[in-house]
C-alpha cells in the first residue's frame, strides 16, 4: 500500500471543557488537564494502521497506538510551551505528514517576576514602617524619660529649697557659735538624714507612707530649730491606714507643708502651730 494516509487533530478539551477553533491556546496555570482527539484516514488499509504521537518537550520517546485509539490525555502539566505531534502510518509503513498542536500553559502569578518584585517592595515597606515605628517609639520613650527626669529634678529642687537649706545651716551655725555641741550634733544628724531621705525618695515614683511621715518629721524638726519654741507641729495618721503597706507619690505632702509655713506661719505673731492629718 503506497497511498500516504492523512491525520488531523479534531478536538481539544481543557479541564473537561471543549475548546473551539477560535479559542486561544494560551491557558492559565490551573488549566493543565488536556484531552486531545485526532483522526487518521488510511485508504485501502481497511483499518489496519496505527498512530505515533508525542508531546514535546514532555515525552522523551514516541508512543504508538492502534487505529481505534484516537485520544490521549495529559494531566497536571507544568507551565511551559508545548507541541503535540501525531502521524498516521499504514500497514506498509507509509507515514502521513504530521499534525501539530501548539499550546502554552502560563506560570502561576506567584512565580512571575512582577509578583517577586511586589513581594520585595511589600517586605521593604513593612520593614520601613516597623523601623519608622520603632524609631518613633524610642523617641517617645526617650521624651517620656526626659520628662520624668525633669520632673524628678523639679521635685528634688522643690524639696531642696535653697532658702530652707540656707536658713537651717544658719541656725546650726548659731548653735556652733553658742558652743552647743549636743544640739549641733543632733541637728546636723537630722539635716543629713533629711537630705539622704529626700535624695532617695526623689528617685522613686512612690514611697511608703511611713517614709513620707519620717521625711515630714525631719523637715519640721529643722523648721522648729529656726522658729524656736513658738513653733509646734503634730502629725495624725488614721488608724485604718497601714503605714508599712500604703504607698503614695514620693514627697507629695511636703510642698504643701512648706507653703503653709512660708505663706502662713512665717508672718504670724505669737504661737505658730501646724497640724497635719
């Protein structure tokens, strides 16, 4: 039989959907299950012929099929450019011209260059915003710390009133001039204890109520040295309050006491009495 057969590709189905001749043969990454149908005509062979086909570049060899087997299925094809080639061969080995089907399966978007670029830009943006937020956070934290330090220094200056220190030291100096060694030692000890407790308290946000009472007592004892016997004071603490457990803002009461002395009792004639409850 010297009559050359012919072959043609008659149908293409993608994901079980038939493709028409007008459809584009460029498919998305998930349109990768193909069924290809072809048809051969071999005159005088009376059905005694066969097909040879391959999918380039998937197939490394050629597949041979009998005349009744006119479909081939390819599942889960990877992205890429493909060419399906099929020929029909009659019983005496005369082959037809090959029929071709060219198609493309695109890569998924997460494998495309623009997606990598988008991810890189997104990561850079996230890193930038985290870095920017972190810098802002550290700046705000530093500002709060600076304000806290400034407040502590202001509070310390309020407690370490220069006039009070000057007046107290003058009063102690008078005791020295009078050779009152016992009183001098006592008040110097009181003054040193007050300075130490004030410095300790100024570095803490809260102190025990008993510490506040001790600071007030030391302070008022030194004020009594300046005013003399005319000045008396008493401190009353509610019995329901636990001095060893309750905490208050450090040295919160002393400025009020100092104002009471400076703007009230200092200019009063006669008895000068201060009561703290």
